[in-house]
C-alpha cells in the first residue's frame, strides 16, 4: 500500500477556500438531498447509498460528497450526520467499483472528506474514527493507481496530496511524496502551478491551507 502502514488519526485540516452555500445543509439534516437539479428524500437514520438516484448527475454529486461542506457548516449536529453518512458509504462501497471509485468522482470525494475528516473525527467514537481514517487512506492511495488517464491526472494527484496531508506527519509526507514525484516526472510540462478544478468558480483557482 502506498505510504505504508495503517492510518489511525488526523493531524491537520486542509482548508477549502471555494465558496459554499451553507443553506442546503439544513435540508441534509432532515434527509433532503437536492443535487444537480434533482432531489431525494431519505428520512434519517436511513441513507441514500443503497437506493437508485434520480439521475446520473445527481449520483455524481452524491458520491463526490459535494454536499459535505454544506452539512459541515451546521455545527456539531452537521458533523455527526456527516460522519454517519460517510461511514454508511464506506460500508456500502468498501469494494472498488467503476462508478463510485472512478476518476470522475474519487478525487472530488477525497478532497471533500480530507477537509472535513478531522472535525468528523472529533465527534466520533474511537472505533468510528479508525474506520473513517482507514476509509480516507484507502481512497487516497487509490488515486495513485489506475484507472485514469492524462486528462484527470492533475486532479487525481492534487487530491492525493490533499488527502494525505490530513494524516499524521510521517505517513502523510510519505504518501504526498509519491504523487508529486509523478507530477514532476510526467506532468509538470503539461499543467500550470495552480490547478483549476472543473467545479471551481471561473477564474479562481482551487487552493487550500492546513491548520494543525
């Protein structure tokens, strides 16, 4: 496994500077998912993972966890619900699948989870925190493996570095070194220093800082 060993904790919080609307988080607290122009009602403690999505764009947004920042903006209650939904996803999709673990979705999910993981861990039991850390580590390491071509490589490597940056320093540095070695060796001439995510606000790059 890339980076070696088992990740059991979170040491830093990548900060997402993209603007997010916190209002949808109130809907999420009562199980109302409104994504990509479609909606799904899921009364807690149920979850949306083992039922059909109303459209493919909805499913992409759902599995990319693009709803997570709005839910995390709802304070401790939001963090607890985010933890519940994240662990339910990890149970339902522990095995690799071409959609949920595909190059269109996985980088975005890892970024969203990395930015929220430490706060979710703060409201988790020890067993829940270990499951959360292990799930994020597996997803981060998967970003450094096929499938995925040149068109998505910049996004995947950036997401891998952000995901690993939330780990304890030694393990995080080991995993971060791998994607940036690949970047320097194969991609530096193809991409600019600032990676503009497809879902970012036009003319504003995606960036993050870390708080420990």
